[in-house]
């Protein structure tokens, strides 16, 4: 084993495969992890597919085989992902769901035993219903597919169920809305574990348009302005994201993007809705925000490390994006620090 492999941090991932598994709930998030393993070497997502039956049908009629048994226990630090299920799989007619009911009950019983502190539970789409039946969402903020929201509220009456949300993270409980939102949630997890640059590289590979609506979770500033597929702009954005504190001029970024300064400015406004300088400042403020809430550095040091010429310049840029001052943001809980 090489030294690099020995230094690599491994995260055990267990994908729970229910009967009538909605295939995109499995393939989408796992494709995110596959690509994340390929584009960086610091973190390795070790994936296993587990369930109460070795073979199950899927939403599109394809049989899923070689599913491992549900393990007796999970190592600390595990990520357990529970897929949703389809009511009417493609090309299949069910006279009885008795066997499916038995398999789902086995999953629920296993979740009750296996999800201990230190094990994160991730549900995709209607997978939240299995988690709720196990009592694992009681008291937590969570979400699910819009068609199963009422059922989730019934199964977890003390949960704070959020509608019209792509995903919700509450401690060791992470839940997502319908189907492709599982990709959004897994990109969020990858960003936390392997860094924003890795999540961006995976999103670009998957050609995922980063979505934001009025009720969606706050979009990470590292991902703002990235819902396009223009390669020249991505080259410039990648460079800024890798080193926000650098003294980036339009001319220098144009060289990175392999285009003219005038064309880069035009492309930025057209595809991101902001100027080059606005984007650079947003990345610097994103870095400064992380320094404010995760360190005890004084504001002069934060400003310097984030690439601002002075504390005054830093505060002016900060106040354009945040209603709470840097010192107040440091005192707020993480989920409110961007208010």
C-alpha cells in the first residue's frame, strides 16, 4: 500500500436497496461518489449495497442482484443512504405486496438497531418514510418528495417537515426531496468531505445545473454563478475558487480562460449574472465567512487572508452580502450565520 493510500481518509457508505427501488435514487448519488473518488485522493467513499434480499426489482423493471445482507453493526463514521421506492415499476403488475411489506419491515427494524450516534442517515425521496417508521426523524428537520410529505408528517409527527426544499441537513440526519434532489444532497456531502472544488468538478462532469428557488436551501456561495456549462468561464471560476485571496485582474483571468478580457467580461455578465470583480469579491467573502465562523482570527487577519487590502474594504464587501456583521456572524449558530 502506498503512502498516499495510507493517508487517504475512507468513508464507509452503505446504500440500502429496498423492494421496487427507484433506480435514479441509487444511481444518481452513487455516481456522484464514484466521480468524487476519481477527481481527488484525500477522501475515498467506499460503497456497499445492502438490503434484506439478495435480489430485488427496480422502478424500471431491471433486477438488482448481488445485494449484500444488512450488516449486524456499522462502523462509526458510516454514511447510510436509504433509497426511495416506486409504487408502479415499469412493466410489472403486482397481485400482492406481502413480500415487499416484509422486506420493508426488515429494513425498518435494522435501521432502529444500526443507526447509532456517529452514523449519518441520508434518505433519498420516499426513503424518508422508512427512516420515519424507524423513529429516526422524530424531532428533526427533514423533507421528502412532495407526494409523500403528508405521509411523512403522519409517520413522524414530532419532525419538522419542510416542503419545497431540495434537501435538509439536521445534525446526523440528511433528507432530500424527489429523485434527482439526491444528487444535490450528495454533492453537498462531497463538498463538506472533499472540498468545494471536488463538488464543482463532479457537478460539471454530471452536467448538473445547480438549482435555487425561494424555498430551497441557501446555495453555497462557492456554487453561485456555476449553473452554466461554458468552459472558459469555468476555467476562470476554478482559478478564483482555488485561490480567492490572489490579486486577480480581468486580464489575468482572461489568460487563464484563454479569451480576451473584453470577451471574458461579456461572458461573465451573460452566463453568471455578475461581473468578474463581483465574482472575485463573492469568493473572497465566502473565504472570509469560513474564517470568521471557524477560527478566532481578528478581523484584520481575516481581511488579509481573504485578499482584501484593508479591514475597511473587507467590511464594505461583507455588508453588501450579509445583514449580520462579521462579529455577530461569529456568535450565531452555523445555520443562521448567513442571515
